[in-house]
C-alpha cells in the first residue's frame, strides 16, 4: 500500500526534510551562537515552498538536502574546533562524519560527486591558513580520513553498475544519460 500510493517515498522525504531543518538549525546556532538564529533558520527553511514541495514528493532531493546539511554542519564544526585548537580526536570524528555524509549524498544525487573534492580543498585551505607547526601531519591525517570515506559512495555506485549492468560508467553512457 505504501509503495502503490507513494507514501513510502513521502515518509522518507518528510523525515529527511525534518532532519535537514535540525542540522540547519545547528549550523545557524553554531555560527551565530544563538538559539534564536537556529530557530529562525529552520523556520524559514521549512516555510520555503520548494522545500515543502520536495518534502511531499517522493524524490531524492530531500535526502540529498539532508546529507548536504549534515556534511555542512560537520565541516563547519571541524573548522571551529581546528581554529580553537580543541581536541584532535573530536576534530577527526567531525571530519569522518562529514565524509560519511558526503558519501551518502553521492549515492542520492550526481551533483554530490563534486563534494569530496570540495571537502579536500576546504581542509587544505583551513590548514594553510591555520597554525604551521604540525601542518604536514595534520594534512596527511585529515586528507587520508576525508578522501577515502567521502569517495566510498562513488566507488559503490561504479562497482554496482559494473556488477549488475556490466558497464561501470552506465550513468554516463546509458540510455538516460546526456549523451543519449
């Protein structure tokens, strides 16, 4: 019944939109140090007509927004932790969570396939602008955590296409690609 009526996808989209609003609230709260700013950001997000539409329609945009908000929150949290010089273990956990959210986003939309590159560039820029004393060790640690885990989704997608359809690049050359 849920599949035939489309409610299964609507339920997933609704929960994804709610979680995206929570993470957007956390981003605003972290950035502005204000609960009010977090509430306002989440409220404006949830009142957007496009967001309302995407939370009702069973498509992959809502899970993509959720994973994007999660990755953004953990990347921003890592930047603040690195800047303040807080616990390295907490920094590594935030980068790992960001990379896993990016990996999940790469499984929802092709637009997310550029996110791993963006994450690595973000790490390099933050480290270049930061303290220089342990720069090489930190670059290696953060990039070697971020790169493999953020690329897992793309690798899974290519392996899946290779095993099931016998064409690893089917998304690029298949009947529904831009080339067709």
